[in-house]
C-alpha cells in the first residue's frame, strides 16, 4: 500500500522509493519525468532519502512507468514501514558496497603494484593484468555500467555514465593494446583504480547517509511493542498494534507508555526526553495526557487510550521528520538547475579535450588519459547531496531535542528572521489560571488563609469554570480536605453559591459580589492592586460580609524570561502580541523582559499585525499555540507552534516546539543558522571541486587515478560536513579528518602533477 495523504485541495500525495539515483542530475531527471505525468501538481525528489513525493490526481502505475522510462526503478512506500524502509535499504547498500570493495581492493592492489612498481617484468604480464582487471571492471563496476546503459537507452546521461565511460575507455584501450600493440602500453591500473576508489567513496557516502537517517530509526524505536490491557477486570498482554481507542491500559515503572492517552488513576514521573528533549521526568497524574513512547519511571498508572497507530503523537512526529527530510530547500534549486546541464557539459568538455590534444599533436594515448580524467573528476554527486544531507542531519537533531522542523525551506526562513513575535497565553504563560495569593479578611493570618482556601475550594468543587478549577487544584496541591456543600448553584454573571456548615456563602468577581449586597469598601485598595498587576481577583463572602480575596493569574512559564534574553542575545527584536488588555500584557512583559507590546488585538486581526510588521521591512517569526494564532502563523515568514497547543496551530506552523518550552526557540534558531551555514559550505566545496579540477584535468595536470580519488572524496566531504550538525565530538572530528584529507589530496595531487 502506498503512503498517501489527502490534502485540503482534494489531491493525493504519494511517496515513492527511487532506486538508481547517483547524483543531482538524476534527481532532476526523475523530477522532470514525474512532472510530465498528466494530473501531477508538484514533485519533490530527494537524493539523500532516495524518495519522491508526488502530489496530484494521478494513478500509481503511471508514476512507476514514468520513473522506469527515465531509466530508474520505483516502488511505493508501504504505509506501515515508511519509517524503517530508508534505513534498511541504506544498510543493505552498505553491505553490498562493502563486499564489492573487498573484492575490488584485493585485485586492485596487485594490479597497481605490477603496473607501477614492477612494469614489464615478464612476457605475459599484460595478460595477467587483464585477468585480474576483468572481475573489477565487470562485477565491481556493474552498478556504474548498468546505470549508464539504462540512461543511454533513454537518451540521457548520469554520473554512472561518466564513471562507466572513463573506466571502460581505459579498459578497452588496454585490451586492444595487449593483443595488437607492440610494445603494449596498458592502463589496466587506471580502469580498476577508477572503479575501486569511487566504490570506496560510495561506500563511505552511504554509511554517512545512513547515519544521517538515524533520527527516524531512533524515533521509530521509541514505540512500545506490547501493552497491558484491562478486559473485564483481567489484565491481558497484547501487541501494541491491537490497542483500540477507549481501552484501559496498565503502565508499570520501567514500561513504555504504549499509546497516547489520559491517566485515569495513579501518579508517576514520565521520561519524555526522546520526544520533547527535556532531560528531567515530568510528573503526571489523574486527568493528565500522556504520550506514547514516554517511559514510566516510578509509578503505577491506569490510563485510557485516546489515540493509536498512525494517530499518535509519535507517529505524527515521525511523519513530520520524514516529510522534512524529503523537503527541498531553496538553496538546492540552484544545484538542481546546474546539474540539469552538468553531465552533458562534462561529456562535451571530455570530447573537446580529446580533440584538442589530438589537434595539438599529442598522441591518442595522451588525449585518452586527459579525456578520462575529465570524465572521472566531474562530481555532481556532491552537488546533489550538499543540501539534503545537511537538512536530514539538522532536522534529525532538532527532532531529538524536541524541535520539529518541516524541512529545508523552514530552516532557511528561520535563519533570516530579525523580529520574533510571541503570543502571550500558552506561549509565554502557562495558558491556564493559577492561584497566586490569598488575602483573608479581616485577619490575614496563615490559618485564616488556609480556612479561606478550604472553604472556597469546597464551594468551587462543583464548578467547571477555569477559575473555580484553579482554586480546587490549589487546595488539592496543599493537601486540604474539602468540606461538604449543600444547595450548590451557579450564578449568572460568573459565580457560585452554596451552604457550608449551615451558612450561606458566595464566590465571584467583585462586581458580582457588589450586586448581591456584599460590602467591599475595606478591600477596594487590595482589589485595585491585584488588578493593576494584570491579575484576576475573586471574592468570598459569608452572607453579605466579605471574608477574603483570591488572586489568580496566568503565570509566566518557567524559562520564558531566559528564552527572551537568549533571543535578544541573538540580535533579534522580541514583540508580544496578545488580545489581553495593555495592563495585563505590560505586567507579563516586565517579568520576561519584553519591551514592545501589541495588546487588545482581536483574534482575526493578529495576521494583520504580522503583515504590518512585514511591511516595515521586518522578517517575522510568529510563535503561538491556539486556533486563533493559525492565521498569524501562516502569514509570518516563519510560523512556530507550541507542542502543548492545538493541532491547527501545529499544522499551520513550519516549526513545532514539542515540549512547549520557549527556551527551545533560541535553540531552533541557532540550529537553523548552523544548518544553512553548512548548506552553503557544502555547495561551495561541491562547486570548488568541479570549477578548479575539471580545467586542470583537461590540461593534463591530473591523472585519472587522482581524479577518481578526488571525486570519491568530494561526496564524502559534504556528507561528513553535514554530520557535524549532530553536535557530537566524534562527528566533528570525523568531518575535520575528511576535510583535511581532501585538502591534502587535492593540494598534493595538483602540486605533484605540476611538478611532473
């Protein structure tokens, strides 16, 4: 079954595995072939993931036929194996290449020794070299030859064409010289060195790419294998795939939470680090939601499943990371346009080199060596991998840290922002009211405040209002036992009333209490002070006498102030955009260090404010969590959603902070900047190899053997450079080693060629 999603437009998105692609020109060719299929709207082909994403109203067989006609093979991605397919395929390719290079190296070394160190030592030496060369040229080089033949059948040329043609010219010329030239001058060493060295490069490249794909494999490995389900009071262990929405599940300390759900009973610390990037377990209790894949560290939980299979948060995260790694960054468009003409241009340059050397009086052999060097040195592989390798590693690292990035375009937009606009409720603040302090009247003592809280929570225990629930939650957290209430009823205007211990009590906002005859004169200054701080105040009255005030506020999240400081340190302006009053907004802004506020904004006007900032020349990132933030997230140059918010916000945004911790935002910006920096470095080196080395090869200053080594190393260089984004010491040291090896090889080879 093909992976297919139904976008809002009604078209279908299908994902295909593509086999046979070796370079950026292959990517361009597959994209053009698929784009020409009637009904296709958009096509994105990614060399690093070896997949094509096709959107449109088109049947699968037509897509498969188009890819085959272009000289490649395609297969639909199975919906239930999409997360593992790429990694498994790359691991098979690694093993196949490893076996090939073992044979290639075993035969190439004696060929090089006989050709370079012990030439013409015995009469049948060239025949022995021929026998040793045939397995390398035929078997080890089969993927290059088959790829070249497939492209030729469809009138095209690929990287395989260059490698196959270069090695075949050297091999066939040497075969002819062995039987018909006296004395015979052969280049079997050149033929085998080209194939073996480039095979080694491909092996290292595929290994590095498999490492870049590890994020998906790690995420897929988070899923639980089995679940403990309660059926009629009996606990039964079943495969996690058999869990259904509504099932009651038991989760013990050390177990993985099998699916998304809500805790019915129990309390435990849950390790959500692989999903949110948070290092410390978070406390969850009855009524809290839990994420499948998190680990129960210390408590027995009974939970009810609310999402299973492809609907779980983990499954959505995996799909998002896969989509991001298949996405194509704008920087890749330049490489794609160049690669479209690259291989034909190299073939023309090689033919011109051959003709030029002959016309200037050089031998056929000298012309052949120069032309072969041109064919082999060309490297569209590095161009094709420069961007997707960096995007894969960058988005993979982001996923591991709880930062979900929807691909290369999102990274490039994030890198360019200069103004961050933050929604207040749920982004800077908790998004729900909490009790901040209590004032007992007339005697404000600790015992009186405790009595006030117990009484208020008892009355509010029957209320569903957010302020009432906040009072009850605060009393529960304090360990207070609630009192029995009779004649409970809600009052129009925002309050509740009831009888406790035979006395009538009323709770509500000051205006409600005043309309019911409660005297507030002694508390007016305290009420004004609370409201001036942007907090909400409710009063508790016994009959017509005020006995206390409770202040509530949507308090600032832990880390919000640190996040704003970090954003300022990155040179970014920070703006708060909220529908709340200016007084409330200013109170929150002072706490977190924001100096620019846009308050009293209607939900439907938030996008207009973003548009206004953009009209002033600002590149704007909008951070929000609610449905009302979705238009602003879409309007912004970079929309960023809090993972604790609504699905609408997350679907609209280009980046999601899974944990809802604003401190992840500066990390996301740093990651975006680092990833785009690596993309630019990779593109520079990919162009540098070709611009510098192709003319030298045409001038005869580079041998085919050196050309093969340089070409192989170029792809490894860009992928290794991308792996630095993992942030590990091992990845950085490996990238530095490959880079130094490349510099030494290129500089040394050029110096040796000029000296010779």
